[in-house]
């Protein structure tokens, strides 16, 4: 019996997609207008994952991590390489029915890095627009709108070639016997252009709280996020709702 082998999975995915970008406002940034048109992407993605969690939605211990490497260039119009890594660790520091049940700390993060292999219409080897990183939202940096963070041109987000997101959570029981738990969290993250370094001063940060319920209709999450360092032009969203798994 080898727990490492038991919890480890590998896979290989192939995608052939057609992307069409049209009806772009004339006031849009040049790096978005330059992406106008239709293209094909043929990509191959090997994936390696490790999951030792004791539950897929309400874990109290274990680790979830995965690593993927997406290569586009097997035909098609786009050529790039994207590496994405994710890890989340759960540890229960108190299990006492007199205190309502189980209290769990969850620490996690994601890293993404992309490299373009062909010159885009803007003269740079950026990722295609539809492959860039746009943090924000309930599965990223809560308190900021979905896909609203990253490099900007004027007031418009144009996406980054790399990103980093960190999440820290305290999960606590509300009505644990009915699958209802609360969460308090701290998030930070941002995406950057290929030519920029990771700058902690540009990371957006937020705190918040919410509830998670393993309902008869499926896993539900309702979470309220409050930005700590909102900057001019940032698009915020206090309430986040999700039907599905953990971030």
C-alpha cells in the first residue's frame, strides 16, 4: 500500500478550439483590437494531480494539488506554452462536538506562467487574449469582480501572461450535521505582463466570510468579500455565489 500512488492521477487532454473575437468597440485598447478575428488552437495538455482530501466539498484534512502543461502548436494558428500549478492544504486543529464540530485551516495558492512563441499583431510574443490570466471572483481573489484583475491599458483589463493567487481560510461548523459550514478568508493575487516582475505592491488583497452548504441540489457557496486595497479603476463585487466545489 502506497498512499502517494493511491492518491496520484495522471492524464492527457487534447483540445481543438475555434476562437472568434468580434464586435470590438473602437475605444477598446489596441492590444484587444489587434486580437480581432478568428483563429484555431490545437493543444495538448498533460496533467498530474494528487488528492488526499477526506471530502471533495467539506474537507477537514488532506492535500489537493495539480500541475498542468498546455502546449499549443500542433497545427492551428496559435503557438504558446502555459504552466499552471495549484495546491491546497487542509488541517483540523479542533474537533469537539461541544464547540459544534470541526474547525479547519485551509491554505492554498495557484501559479500560472505562459510564454507565447509567435509574434502577435501588437509586435509582442504575448499569449492570445483568450488564454491570458484574469484573476478575480469567488474562485480567485474574492471581493473583486470575476476576471477583473491584471494588466490594464487605460481603464480596460487586457490580461496577463502570469499570475499568482494565495488564499487562507478558516472553516468552521454552523450546522455540521446538515452539511452547513462557515468560512472566513483572506485572499491576495494579481496577474502581470510577461515583461513585468511579480510585485507584491500590486497584489490586490481582500477579507471576507460566507457559508457553504452541501445541499440536496449540490454544493452551494455564498461568500462576501471586501477589498483591502482597492485602487482606482478596480471593479469590485461584494457577493459571490457558486454552485460547485471548493476554490
